[in-house]
C-alpha cells in the first residue's frame, strides 16, 4: 500500500484525520506508531472537534516539522525550509478546496453537537474527509 492508501485505511479503522496522515509516514519520521498516534490525537476534527484547521493538514504539518523542522541544535534555515513546505501544502489545499477550515470544508456542520454529528453521519460526510486525508498525503509526498 502507498501512503495515501495507508492513511485512508487508518482513518476507516477509526483513527482521526491527523493521526491517519502522520501514521502513513511512520517509516519516514522516526517515531514509534504509539507516539505518532498520541502526538497527533488532539488535532483531529479541526483540533479537539473545534473544527478549526483541518486535521489532515495538521497531521501533514506535523510530518513536515518532524522531517525538516528546527530542532535544538539546528540552524534557523531548517525553520525556514519547514515554513516554506507548510505554505506550499496549505496553498495547494486551498487551491483545491478554497479553505483549510474543517467547519467550512464540512459545509458548516457543527461536530460539537449531537445534531451535527448525526448530520455528518447521515450525509456520509466522512467520505469528504477520506478525500481530504488522501489529498493531504499525496500533496505531502510531492512536497517532501
């Protein structure tokens, strides 16, 4: 399986969007599966279901940070490289979907309410999320 297939499969297994994206790069990022899943857990559904930045984007940003970000003894150049890759990721996503806002991507469906969660399920909005996860991973593969 390629990275996007791994991510969508993980998402279908019940992991959130951010977890699914980071998990698909587990062989490249140097973290254990458990640490990667825990690290990305709170970014799902737009950060704790607050529907801010799409979790697939947040997961992809975590991957970029782990691969290119500035660590304790790294040059500030690393930070600039990571920032440039993150802007590229976001620009690509916004070009395709017009936003990185989870709430806007889901047509203002409020996941914080039981009514919103029911609407999400009954309208099969999760299929849109599969697409966002897949596109984020494919874009990330091109960027890195």
